[in-house]
C-alpha cells in the first residue's frame, strides 16, 4: 500500500509542474506515470532523479533499447515490480519482442545463479580476465 497519495498535475506546484512538463515533452507523452507523481512529494528529488534518468537513458554508446533491457535485468534482480513493468513497456516501445524478453530473463536468471555460486565458492578471478 502506498505511503502517500500521488501528486497529480493539477495539484502540483509550479516547480513540480515544470518537471512534469519536461517529462512529457521529452517522452512525447501526454501523461505522467506514478513513479514521478510520488517523487513529487520531494521536488528536489523529483528534479534530480528526472535529470539523471534523462541523461543516462539518452542515446549514447548504448542504444535506447539496450539501456531499457539492462534496466529490466537490474529491476528483475532487485525485485522492483514497478520498474519491471515500466521498463518492459519502455523496451517494447523501442522494439523488444516476446522472444527477446524470454532470452533476457533466461540470462538474468542464469547470471544470478552463477553469481551466487561464484560468491559461495569464493572463486578467485582468473588472471586472464583482469585488465592489465
């Protein structure tokens, strides 16, 4: 159960509305998703988080679909239901297919299993894998 009520656009102060407007403009959308509506309870966190997300998720050396896929993988590992749904929707909008999602989740599951095995066994890193 949420710890507060979302701050809707019509109830937001000018500082929050400015961030909401930038989110909608940047995303080419006419609505604000719940994540931002809850962060709006702390306008400084809202603005800082939005600016960081906007910068990190912008096209760069990794294309936007790859960034969404990484976000899904981390969200699955962190068990963030909201982020899983949000970033699967984002990845689908950028071209992710059902088969891509299936493979991604298989890799996430395998990585989590082998990470735990390596950590449990305290496997030393091979010299060949280290940057020299």
